[in-house]
């Protein structure tokens, strides 16, 4: 079970890393667009969507940190 858990954490962490690399610049771009066009409903909605994605990624990072901590405790 320990090995399977470690492997799943590795896969999830790699996927999360990729998503952060992809969506990070897109979040910034969406915010910049809203800054340039503050009255744009489309720009505002775009930021809201990307912020939802970013919050989900933040939750994934938190869950991964907890899983890694658990794996380290169990390995000791």
C-alpha cells in the first residue's frame, strides 16, 4: 500500500505542477486584461473562472502536502 500511495502522490504532483505552469500565466493574463478593461463583463467573468481553477489547484497542493507529510510519518 505504501508504494502505491507514493506512486499516486508522484503522479498527482506532476499533474498539479503542469497545471500550475499552464494556468499561472493565464491567471495573470486574465487579471491584466481586466485591469485594462475594468468595465468588461467578459474580462471579469474570465478572471472569475481562472480564479476558481487557481483555488482548486491550491486545494490540490494542500492535499498533496498533507499526503507527503503522512507518507513521511509512516516511513519513519
